[in-house]
């Protein structure tokens, strides 16, 4: 089990710093948000291709990557689930991410879907200043969403999602943050996603697709009654494209590329000018607009905030898939850089996918090492 000091840090400096702070360089200007689990790849398909998804082939996980893709899904209905052991390289074996999603094609133009994301930090010892265990808490977070996707015409679709999320990291503990005692509580918020997806066939063998997806657009939340420590949600903009070539009746290959940016304002450099206080008071809409031009380092730092994902997928006889990809994030913004590999299997109604992450940064103990995702699903074929 983990000590409360680990949890306290997570609560006070926010979840995204937890996900990225393993770089160990406090001078880097990370963008901090609450509930970073909303950005973690929930499936073994896209995570095998470097975490791409804005324009990948529509599937049961489209709610996470681009909800508009649901309108082009070919199967009549489906359900999928993924299990992800999280940060196993840090020897915290009871942290897990679970995902469950399903969809139903209403007609040839529209599809409804829903999904649940659940993240558990396992058991954590609550200790006093002398290290004596006072209680054991079970921190967890979850988000539930519902989606509707509609074809505008034969090539273009729109998607809309509503989401409720709850983060309970302290089980109501009173924490001494150095300046006094703070009583904590679960943080709740509502958010919305909107997506746009276009796909078209060049000829019988080739297909292209383009997607744009804005996610987690919602109210800030807090783990205490102090309005000055409210956290931004990980509002996010993802834009991507795909090219698919059906080489013959048995072989198909796709290449995909995504660009990804948080719609969250960049923290100012810490000084005595009051900029930090003004940053904490920013509203959600103002912060999203400001996120495109507010980096203290100017345009060069703004470009550093764009994450790039690229991948490829090969299918044989629509039965076996092999995947490869790469994810890049600038060192000043978290430094997550890793290669991914994955495989997939389709047999009748059953689907199975597996991915494995290989960090490429030079860190003696990289917590992302050996990250795996295992997805299984069942898809109901449409009635002829």
C-alpha cells in the first residue's frame, strides 16, 4: 500500500502533474489539470498505434477518440471492455483503469452510445506525522457519458456527448497542507464533447478520413471549499487523419496521424506580479481561448504543447491485425515519448486486442514501462 504523502501531493498539485511529474524537473512548465484519466487511452486498438484516434476506423471506443465516428460504424450494436494495469513499474500493483463501452445503431444515419471509465488507486495508508497508520482509504475516480452521432451526408458526421465525472481521492479526510487543515470532499463536474468526422473513398481500394474532436469541455472543480484551488478539466482538442489501402481481398493497411493540444491555459512563470493568482481565477471559456497564445515562452512554447501521435495498422483477411505507433510530447511539457505495438483478432462476434508500451526516454526507472492494455468485445452484425 502507498503512503498518504503520495496522495496529498496528487490532490494539491493536481492529477496531470502526477501523470507527468516522473520527469523530475520542476522547472518545466507543465500544464496541470484534474482527472487526467479522461485522457488515458482506454483501448488496446488505438494504444497500439501511438494513441491515435481522431480518424481511425470507427469502433466501440469512438466515444473517447471522436464521437462522430459512431455514425459510420458498420455493425448493428456492440460492447467492449478494457483492463489496464497502471504504473506497474512503480511497484504500485493495485492501480487499475477499467473501461466499459457500448453502442447501438438506431438507423443508417444515427447511433447512440454510452461508456464508463473507472480508475482505482487501490489502498492507501493514512498516517500521522510519526508514520502511524490511522486509517486505510480507497481513492477512485469515474466518468459516465452518453453519446449521439448523426450523419449529415454520406461522407460527414457530427457527434455530441454529455459526461458526468466524480473524483474521490481522499474519502473526506482532513489534510494538513502546511498552512492549515483542509477538509476535503469528492469533486464532481459535468462536461461535453463535440466531434466532426469525414470519410470518403478515393476508389475501390483507397479511403481517406479526417476528424476533429473537442472533449471534456466543462466546469472546473475542487476537492475542498476553497474556490482558489479549483482545477481545470483536461479539455482537449484532437485533429487527425487516416489513409487506408485495401491491397487485395486479404491485405489492408492504414496509416494514421494525430495532433493533440490541451485547451487549458498555460501556467505563468511564478513571480510576485500576481499573474499566478489571476491564472487561478480564469474561467473555462476564457482559459480555452487563451490556451492558444498565453505561453510565457511565446510561439515556440505554444508549439511545444502540441503532442504528436503516429501509427500504422495491418489487417489480414479482416481477422488478424498488427499495429505499431509512436507518441511524442516535448520534454518541457511532460516528456512522454514512447513506441507502441499491438495485435488484434476478429472471429465471428468476438474481438480481442492487446497493446504494449515501450518508453524511449532515457530514465533509469520509467513508470510507463511495461504498460499493457487488454480489450475484448462483442459486435452484432447487421441483419441482411
